[in-house]
């Protein structure tokens, strides 16, 4: 892999629909932090994560119960916990939002449709070291 990717240069890490399958016992913050620490300044972290913020507790419990019988549990986290995964990164606009609101190609979904989406998404850029040349 090191023949293909120069990790001393900015790269992107895509954690799309992955972190919500990590339990608190597996310490997803530590895992993501370890990956983040290895990235060169100017690198990007793209992450999406399921959340129960938009649904009633009964619906959340029903959804997570399905995954209790699967190979990996579904751990829905609130916005603040997901935002903490971006520690050391500057969030790219529009920040950590419901995925259909992250730079939609067309008109954003109506509130009724948006209410069905329980996934946050965001992209962060690792801060450039002081004095370093910022890449475009």
C-alpha cells in the first residue's frame, strides 16, 4: 500500500456507514483518533453515522433490535458524540448535518422526507501545521 499512497502527503479517509457498527466497548473514538493521528495535515476525514436524534425512542429501539441479531450491532449516537469524532479537523461547510443536507445537488428534501433520515454526515479537514504550505 505504501507504494501506492504517500502517507506523508494529504489523503482522505472514508468512514461511511462504519462507525455506528462499533460499540462503545470497542471505543470508536480511540479507533478514529488513531487513524486521524496518522494523517498528514491537510488530509480529510469523511464520516457518516446513524443517529436516533430524529425518531421516537420506540422506533429507535425497534431498529437497533434488528441488528442485535446480526453480525454487528447498530449503535445510534447523538450529534454531539458524532461531532467529537472530528476532533482535530475543521468541518467543511455545511458541517455535520443530515446527509441529504450535505451539499445537495438539487432542492433539499421537504421536512416530511428529511424526518425519515437518521444519518448525519460530515467532512473535516485536518488542520495544517503552522508555517506549512496549504494545498488547494
